[in-house]
C-alpha cells in the first residue's frame, strides 16, 4: 500500500505529531541514528534516514537533484517505507516529500514552543512547502 501526499495531509494530526516528535527526540522508546549522507554524480546527494521503536522500523530514502527544476522536476525525490519490527512485514510506503515538509514544520513548531508560549500571531517568511505546512 502507498499513502499519497493528499492522504498524508488528511491523516496527520499536527498536535499529535508534535507530541510524538517531542517523545522521539527525547530518546524515549525511539532509535534515530544520524542520517547517512551520500555524494552522488551530477552534484546530487542521497540521504538515508532510519528510525524505529519496538513496533515499527521506518526508512526514508531521499535523492536531492539540484538541476531538477531545469527539467521541470522537484529537487527532492524519495519515499518512506514502514515495516513491522517483530516480523519484518512491510506495512506501507509514504510520499517522502510531503512527509518531510510536514515533519519539518511540526519540528519547527515544537522547537519554537521551548522559547514562546501562547502565540497569537506568527510572522512567516517564505512560500515553499514548509511555509504551506506552517499555516495549517
């Protein structure tokens, strides 16, 4: 099964995601090794990012191709695969670009919560994928 970008946006709940990220970053019950950074031909890079807990193993694989806009393609291509830890059964794949944008936005909100409480107004600079997620 593949979960598409619109499905990810519909299924994820930001407050719950931020809470889970806070737990994951604290190291409680999650293993998140440093990402592997690979230099590829054509000035491209690949990022390999595993993470797991006692229930699931996830692997995000990204290739960033800075020349892609000239080809009318997104710079970042990739996918996220999810498996059950207990038996290795494949659960699903997810659109990595959307997942990355949502996770980055949620992480930004989490980080800012350590500096400011009860924000009524936000000044946002930028108009990319992350900015779109921060508006949510």
